[in-house]
């Protein structure tokens, strides 16, 4: 691995640790949140069913 790539990866890992510890707050544009989807409601609305488990 090239030294520059390793240095970037190490810096990213150190930044992650600081964020997890609460020592650093990421910029809002770098924070992504996802909402949980209701799969059951989607299946009911589309008329699709979950395939049975294979044996």
C-alpha cells in the first residue's frame, strides 16, 4: 500500500474515533440518516408476497 493512501486511511480512522468519543462533530452535510421502511405495508400495497424459504 502506498504511504499516502495509508496516511489518508489512518487519518480517517482517527477522525472516526474522535467523532465516536464526542470530541469532534462532523459537518451536517456529512451526516446521513435513513428512515426505516415498512416492508409489510409496501408488500400489501403492491400485492407482492415474500417468497417462502427454500429448503
